[in-house]
């Protein structure tokens, strides 16, 4: 998924090409089971907001639909590509590593998930970018 090419097409597409883009440069994650997932931009809310937005879900994964949704606010020229890749990577991990049942509590990000997430080559850089730009993202969403 590029920041520019997909703005007109909102239909879910196979995640295969995105997997190649995201995991392409020698990443250690085996995403062979992710190729049957789909990816799409999330829909923009049409409801007018009465209060300023205080949080934002930049990506989501629906296990029942096998569908990754990426927030349309990331479809902006000032959002670096590695950050979009990080969001997609994170959601693909949800597809590959199901949430586990801990001691009665559902763990959305079990230790194995977190371990593998840190293997993303721009992990620290992406977190730093998010911290630095969260205000702008919230205003732009
Ligand atoms: Zn998550």
C-alpha cells in the first residue's frame, strides 16, 4: 500500500503485495499465512465531532473477516511510509498470532506478539514518530 496509489480504491485487496512491501527487505517474520488476509482503508467517519478527538485507532484487524483496516488519516503525504508499514505489520501480526487466553484475561498482545513486533526494522523509529506526531494525527483525523 502506498500513500498515494490507493486513495481512489477503497475495496479490500489481497494483502500479498503489501506483505512483500512491508516484509520484503529481509524481515524475519514469516507471513506466509498472512497472504489470505485482506487489507483496506478504514472508512472516514461522517459524523461531525463535538469534542476534539483524544485517541485514534490507526489500524485494526478483524479475525472473522480476515481483514486489516488502516485509518485513512495515514493516507497523507506527511506520514512516512515506514510508519504505515509498521501499522500494517502490527495488524498482520494479529492475523498470524492469535490473542491468547492468559489467566482468565484475554491477551491481545501476548509476549510472542511483542517479541516479534520488536523485530520490525523501524520499530523504535515508528514509535518515536507516533509520539512526535500524535497531535497532528488527531487533528487531521
Ligand atoms: Zn494490536
